[in-house]
């Protein structure tokens, strides 16, 4: 079942500057995609790409300039109340108010979304424990550290057990343990209850590790939509990295790898790397060539393109088009 259907979404902001005539900033430009129930989808793109604007339209906080979207079967423009009931949202800026206490904020948020006080309290306690907020239960939200506040935002977005969660850069400022517990929780919610997650991130390892599918946007346009593996494949071949056991082997490594891979190797210290379209299947040939040249490397690694490289290449591809 499709729980998000975005059809030619467009968001233009009117920019009024005193000197010039009002101009338009097109934040999201003709973006269409679907998300199925239970998918974990990552939204990637550089600063200003349109990630937050897209999320704001899907969460009914901004009205599409044109185009349509359905979330959980409801139209974001005409049925915003129904949409809001179905979703949880962590905004990029955070939403906890500064004066209220952590525990109250969580319980109130649950009740605001229709939970009984008892249900809100037990949900809040559970999330507070998971996100290490239980010792901070009585603390005013305004006094929390940046990461603690982010954990409160995340807990708030989940307290009413939504079926669909939008997380706008949820792990910014989180320590590694908190980041790991969010990842674990996201997977658990999906596996146990089929919760759907759309999250934006600049951490490509996060997108790679957590997401079933990635949407890459740049300049308001969707430039790639596919599994992390598929997006990586669009970018080109693996890299073979061979470390020489000692300095004297480096030049022999360079000439052997240059011949085996058919591309010019790069040298960095004792490491020689080369683009290697053949993949794992052709490693044996390389090992044989190295043996023939009497070079025994200290280590050998075949590395697929990172999402960083993927992203740069996709953006460049788009610019060239
Ligand atoms: N209210 C607004 N008025 C005018 N322009 C806006 C407004 N909100 C966003 N924009 C512009 O729209 C574009 C997209 O912004 P958006 O916040 O969606 O980007 P983003 O992908 O979330 O970036 P980041 O990674 O920095 O969070 C940017 O050029 C931004 O300056
Ligand atoms: Mg943003």
C-alpha cells in the first residue's frame, strides 16, 4: 500500500526585497514519488535542495504552490487535519517549547494527539527511557543540551505511536550512542509495526545503513530515486585499494595495477588505488599478476563508491544535462 504519493509537487516562495521587484525562490520543483507502507526512505541533497520544504508540504505545514500529495490516503491540502492525526514529525529546528518540563511536554503531546492521560504517560515513560531522558523528566526543556533537546524532539514525534514518521535531520548533534538508538528504534518500529519513515540526512553512512530507498534532490528537483546499492551503481565502478608492504614495492604495485585494471592508479603513501570495473570476479587475476611481479601486498580492499561520491556525481550529471 502506498502511504505517501507526491505528484508534481512544487513550492515557490515569494521573496520581497526592497531594492528589486519581488522575485520567486523555487524550493521544490515538480517532485513526484511514492512511498510504500513500511519503507524507510532517505531524503538526501545539499543545503537548500528542498528537503525541508518537501517535508513541510507532506506534513501540511506548508501548502504546495502546485501539485498534489496524499499522505496516509488523505490530501495534504484539503484534509490536513486527518493527515496530522496520522503522522509524527521532527522538524529541523525542533518543536519542544522552552518553559515546559520534559515529562509534561511528552505527556501533553501524546494527549494532544488523542491519547488518554494514562496511555500518554506510559508511552512517554517508555520513550524517555529509550532516549535517556528519564533523568531529565523534571527538567525545563529550555535548559537541555543540544543533543538532549534533539532526543526530546524525537521522543515527542513518536509518543502517539504514529504509523508514518517524518524526521528532518533527526540525528544532527546526537552523540554516537543516541544516533545508534534512533537507528535501532526506526528499524524496530518498521519491523514490529510496519511504520513508514521518511528522513532527511546529510550523513551518507546513515542513509546507506538505515534506508531501503533514497531520494536525492538538488535545486528542488528529484535527481535520483532508488536503493542505496542502485544509486551507487549509477556512479561508476568500485575502487581497488592495495597497500604495499614497504616503500620499495610501490612502483611495482603501480605498474601491475595499471596493467590489470586498465586505468591510471593513484598513490597515497603506501596505498595504491585504481578504479576497478571488473569487481570481485576479477580480483583473482590481480592477485596472480602481483604474484608474477613478486609483490606481496600488506592489504587489499575492494571498495564500492561511497554515497558521498555518488552524490557528487549525480549532481554533476544533473548540471551537465
Ligand atoms: N519561507 C521561505 N521564504 C523564502 N525562501 C525559502 C523559505 N523557506 C525556504 N526557502 C528557500 O527554499 C530553498 C529550499 O530550502 P529547504 O529548507 O527546503 O532546503 P533543505 O534541503 O532543507 O536544506 P538544508 O540541508 O539546509 O536543511 C532554499 O533556497 C531556501 O532558502
Ligand atoms: Mg532542511
